C-alpha cells in the first residue's frame, strides 16, 4: 500500500516458462520476447493491475500491448469490489 495516497497496489506475476504456459500464471518465453519483454526462463514478470477509474486508460493500453499474455481488460472490469472498498476496510499484513 502506498501510504501517501492510500492506494493498494495490485500486481500480476507471470512465471516465464519454455513451451506451453498456463494463462494467467505463466508466459511462454517466446511470447514474452514477441511482446518486447526482456526476460529469461525462470524469471517472474510483474505487472501492475490497474483498477481505479483514473487508471482506466493505462489499463486499456496495457491490455492492448499484452493481451496475448493476460486479459488485462477483464482484470480491470473484475476489480470493481476493490474500487468500492474503503482503505480502512483493508487490514495491513504484519511482517
């Protein structure tokens, strides 16, 4: 959570694999390079998941660029519960 803005950051992690990948969990090495992502097999690629209304354009751009790897547009649509929660209803994780 960014304390200055009270925004909860949500990420998608895709593991880079060689060959067949499970959509939403893994990304094939060849596809990652086709999409312009610099990585090696075994890497984890971290993507911001945009859910705030003010980030809608970034979510659409991300979907345009990377939809072969993940349906970022549906991630934005499915995040409505996140947008409607108040920050006080989300408990911090103790370390």
